C-alpha cells in the first residue's frame, strides 16, 4: 500500500486527513485524522532488507468519545485488510481524545 493509497483509504471516512500534523493555525475542527510512519520493522535476509515493513499509526482526534466515528475507521481498516491495535488517551491541555490505530504496511 502506497502513501497515496493510504490517503485515499482514510478519505473514505469523510474527515480531514494530514500526514503527521496540520500546519499551525490550519487545524480543522474536530474530528480529524493524522497518520505517520514512525518506524520500520523490516525483514532481513542475506545482508539486505528482504521485505520492507512500515509501521503505520492512524490518529483520530475528537472532542468527545465517538464510537460511531471509531467504528467507521475500524470498518475501513477491516475492509482494506489491515489488522490493527487500538488505544486511546485524553489530551487534557488540548481538550481532546486521541484514538490511535497501529498497523503495518508491507512494501509501500
């Protein structure tokens, strides 16, 4: 799955999407999505990278717990055959929730 395919996939949620963050002063109203590739978990063989595996974090930001939006994101990931781990935190100084979906992309 390529960078552009990830953007297209996330746009299915009909929410604003940015890589890593929105520029200062340009953040849209909540809810919105950000995604990033924080690291790799590549497979090695014969002194080379045999298979590139990118960690993919998808961050959903909301001002309240929103199971419907979370379900929409989870259905999109399931439809695109991306297994995921999910966690969430309340960001007190920003007054918003971050729901984090972690998955991996092969290739890209």
